[in-house]
């Protein structure tokens, strides 16, 4: 089955046919680094991390690029507020972004270009547009003329004439059209700048991505991605200036992820409900965050609530518990080297526009079925061991694409237990005493007392597992 992608350009699913066989060029718009990254940034990064992982698992050679906008009005404003230079601000938040993404088990892209590293390429791009009559200079600023590109609006579905009729934009007499956008901005006092033939200045926002993708992937590449908020004006303007300069298709497939809402409200600074990744990581396991972010189809919005996060954490616990139980019963460590039917079905889900929600459903189905097999079969026959090992291998292989199950179950549950102890939500010594008392009750066949102790521990979110070599306990949220 071939991969089908919902292409924002055209608004329908299309068969994925890369420009070069089994080679994919993918450019995703990264953050403007003036603050810590929020959970909305995490969704976009995790979605495209999974897409890159999956394409590679299917034999594609992927060149994945995600940029940093490290010079921008917001960065300059933040630097002025802090009384430092803009470079200090951008470097600080690039480092913070990378720390957050490493914690979320996000694989680094092949290239992470910074705008300030591509100033010469940006100036050359602007120069080309001026020479072609697609851009014009005024008072040290350079603007792209939207009327020079007949296809303006084809990504967002907005027609220029309709926008002009209902325009509520600030009038700038220097612009030929209110929707003309800046390619180069004349420097203001105290701002960072670079020398150009139009005077001292810096790049506009949209031109950055066109110049960097052109340099690293060429005039036409396969996939361009980002959040839905970038469709207009950012990606619309990228198309206009890129195709205006080259007269070639810019990107063939446009992928946009949906928003993260907070308790059914749009995340916004005015509502004070911005959730920073670094803060969410203090409460939830990073893989639980990934499970949550991938539990809805990437194009759909997703609602961040404590309940949803607790459910994601509980779901992750179930997967790790199953792997632990399976390995204990088959007497061997499971590895992701023998894909079977669950993996095949996962690939079918991913081939249909990267449906991670359906893919996770297949994982949980595998967990239920393996647990049922272990419940119903007291004897571990060689055939049963082989089947459980194969199904467990599928779970791990799927996990490697979703970016979860990267830890051993010993490490995973060990960390949870240690965190619970450090947060003083459990008294380890008291729990051990209760377990010992339960063991003694079982030895004396006082089943009622043994069950009573188990229920007391369950009320404390402590789960017991009886093994041949003793009883172990796990802390749950």
C-alpha cells in the first residue's frame, strides 16, 4: 500500500510520490526563539519527528530540516525588556528548546539552520525578486508585490480581491498593496542589522524559510510542514516569493498539524493558559506526553487536561507492565526484530495520512490480547512463547516509530517509584512493612487480611505483583 498524505494545497489526500525515488526532502518551520517552548510547539515537533521516523522505517532516505528564527521583532523586544542583546536571547532559548526536545525523545533533524547563518543567501534571494520585478524598495525596506504572483492565496484558499475588499490592515503609504509583505526591514536604532545595498537592515520573517530551504533542499522539495497557524500568511507568502523567484513548484505536499487547546480553550497569553514544556515535564513522564500528543490524528485539535494526561500515563503504564509480564513469562528479553501482523496493521494506519491515533489503538489491542493469552494459558508452550515474543516485538517496533518505550521496564518503573518516594507521596519503608505483613498472612492462609492489605495499598496508588521470587510494588499516579 502506498502512503497517502492530506495535502493542504488542494485539501485532499494524495498518493505520496517523492521527486526522487525513496528520497525525501522535508522542511518544517521551527520556533522563533524568544521564550520557552509551549505544549503547542511540542505537538508540531513530535508529529514531524514521527513522520520522519516512519518514512525512514519504510526505506526512505529523509533529509529533514527544521529551522530556528533567531532574529525577529519578538526577539528584539524581549532583549530590550531584559536589557541584553538579541543574540543572548536567541542562544538561551535555542538551548532551552533543544533540552525540552531531547527530554521528549525527539530525534534531531539533519539540519537546524539559523536565520543569522543565511543572511547572504537571503539577500541574494531578495535581489533576485527585485530584478524580476516581483519586489520593490522603499526607504530601506523591500516589499514583495503580492499582485505580481497570480497564484497568491492558493494554499489558504483566500482570494486577494476578497481580502482587499474586507481589509482591516494598517495603511502604509509606502506599500503598493496593503498585503505586500516585507522581505527586508530597514534597521531601527538599537536593532541588530546587516549591511546590504538597500542599507542597514535585517530579513523579514517569510523570506528566511524560502532562502534556507532553497539552499538546503533546492527550488522544489517534497514536504513542507508546520502548525495550522502558519498556513496564512507565512506559508502563503513563502509560496509566493519562492515560486515567484523560480517559476517552479515550491513544495509538493503541505502538512499542517492542529492546535493544542487547554481545558477546551484556545491557548493564548491573554488567557494566561500557556503551558511550557519544561513545566509539563515536571509532572508527567515525557513518553506519556508523546502518547497524549499522538492520541488524536495530527490534523485534529487536541485538548490538554489533567484527566487526559493521567489517562496517557496510565496507558503507558499498561504497555510497560505488559512487556514486563511477557518477558517474565517467556524467560527472555523482547526485541524489535521480528515484525508481524500488528506491525503490518500499524503501517497501514500510518500509510493513511500518518494516523497515529489508530496506530496507538493497535498497540493497546496487542496489549489486551497478550494479557488475555497469559491469563488463559497456565503452561508456556514453545509455540505460545514464540507468539508472545513476536507480538511483543511488534509493540516495541511500533514504539520506536512513536518515540515511546525507549526505556526498559525496570528503568521505567524504577523511576516512577523513586519519584514517588522523593515527592514523599509514598513511604517506602511503610509499604515494605505492609507487603511483609501480607506475605505472612498468605503463608498462614489468612486470605481476608492479605486482600485487605492489597486494597489498602491500591488506595495509595501502589500496585503489587506477586512473582515466584517475591512481591514487587509499583507506584502509579
